[in-house]
C-alpha cells in the first residue's frame, strides 16, 4: 500500500525528482504519506482539496497551490542567484523540499464532511505550519526544512528566517493573495 501511495505521489508531483538528495526526496514523500494517512486522504484528494478555507468556493486546489509556490520559489531563487551571484547561497534541495511541504499540515488541519472541507478538530487547535514542521521532524528531515515549513505562514511573526524560508514565505503569500 505504501508503495502505491509513493508511486501516486511521484506521478502527481513530478517536481519531487528535482530534489537531488535521494534521502531527502524519500523523506518528503514520507511526509506526504504520513499526513495523508493521518488525515484519511488519498494523494489525488490534494487536487480537489482547496488550498485555503478562507476563500469560499476556493478556485485553486492544494496541489495546484503547492506547485505554484514551488515554481515561484525557484524563480525567485534563480533571479537572486543571477543578480547576486556567489554573494547569495541557496540550498536548492531544502528550498524545493520546503516549498513542496509548506502546506502538508493542511492534510491534517482539514477534515471532509459530506463533501465539504472544514477545519478538523486538530486544525481548530494547531495551524498547518506547526503540524507540518512536526511531521517533517518525525520523518527525519533536516531542521532547515522544518524551519521553512514552520515559518512560511504569514501569521508567524519571527525575527529570523533562513533565505529559503523567506523565499517560500513570499512565494506562498503571492500565490495566496491573488485569490482573495
């Protein structure tokens, strides 16, 4: 069953192949698998689940949003590297992993009742960024990836973000605000 879920995730999210570190790539897939299992979802449910509950009849799925945030994050990273050269050092694997997993906690934060997505009991108490960071640590991912997940959200006030976390934070904001 786990192999089937892994294959489905790799098919739905071919961008996973952009993570060069195989152990990190496997860990990202493990995070999705853990969250899907705990939330009671299948991989394809991410393509019908709204990326936010704050927009009525949200026109963008969680899967589309994740891909949008990743694409935006990579574009920002490329631009910064092009403009600033060696003065900017971006861990591309951590950036990709963090962008892909930034909303993984929503698979637990959300529940589905009678075909409608609502906040789960867990989601009423703990936000998806904290849930996702915890899953990442449980899956053995590096603290840098957990940091990106934990601090991507606009509602987190922090004085220090890594460059990768800041890129995902801005990318998430851009990919969210245009639909509000």
